[in-house]
C-alpha cells in the first residue's frame, strides 16, 4: 500500500496516473496547497521541500518527495513503465529529466505570469511563452517518428502529459503541434489517465482539444 500526498496539479497528477497505470493500491491524503497545508510540520517530515507529491511505501516505510524520483521508484518497484537496463532505460530517463528541467518549470512560469498575473510583467510573459513554444516544438519533432517519447509508453509520457493538459492555461493551440495533439489525446483516453486526473478530487473532465 502506498500513501500518496497530493493535490490537483500537474506534478501531483503524475503520481496518481502512474499509480493507476501500475495497478498499485494507494491511499490518498489531500494536501491543499491553496491553504498552505504543504507547510504543516507533519508533511515536512515526509517532504522536506514542502512540495507535493510525496509518498510513503508501507511495505518498507520509505518516504519520497519529488515527482520524478517517485515515478522511477514506482516503476522499479513494479518492473513496469521503465526498462530495467540498456539504452531504453536511459532514453526514458532522458525524457523524464527533460520534463523536470523544461516543461515543468517553464510552463509553470507561464501559468504564473500569463494566467494569473497577465499584464503585470510583459517581458516575463514574452520570455516564458517563447520558451514554452520552443519546448512544444521539441516534443512535436520527437513524436513525429515515435508513438511515445521513448517508443513504448513509459513514466516519461506520464511526467510530460499533465503539463500539456494545461495547454489552455498556456494559450497553446495544440493544432499547431499535431504530433503532440495525437499523443496527448491517446494518453487522455487511457482509463488510468482518466482516473488519476481526478485525484485527490474531481475538478472537471480531462481537457480535449478541438
């Protein structure tokens, strides 16, 4: 049994979608970041960086923070969604790290400046929107010749997908990136994605582009 501490953010949804896809039983502990619940002392013991998601594996008592580390751990625990060795493993980790260093922080900055603080910092809006379009281009080129980012469906796709699911927040028209759109819709239709997207609470259906 996995204890999952999470909220309705792209990083939080990585963990819940992975748990659903891997078929691992888990208990959800909502951490409402809009109420600063991530700063409670009891959560700090599990997540020293005060961020969701975090997990505790009751099988061995291990706690983990950071969504990328959690995805690798869960995949290794089950032997699924991450090859055990060789180029295929490192290709998956390569694209996982791409998400952690690229779309995660950059798309997040677009959410901050463009969705929530539009007009307050035009330079920041332009800078982060430009980088977001560049990253969508990188992903679109990769998916032109690959069904999934590391060929087989993996934790790399699970890491990237929730950030793309906020394409509307990013003012992105997915029709500009047809390979990303094809990939996004295919993952959106997976039962595990549908279930994991609504953890820890249902805030609406998965966005589907026209």
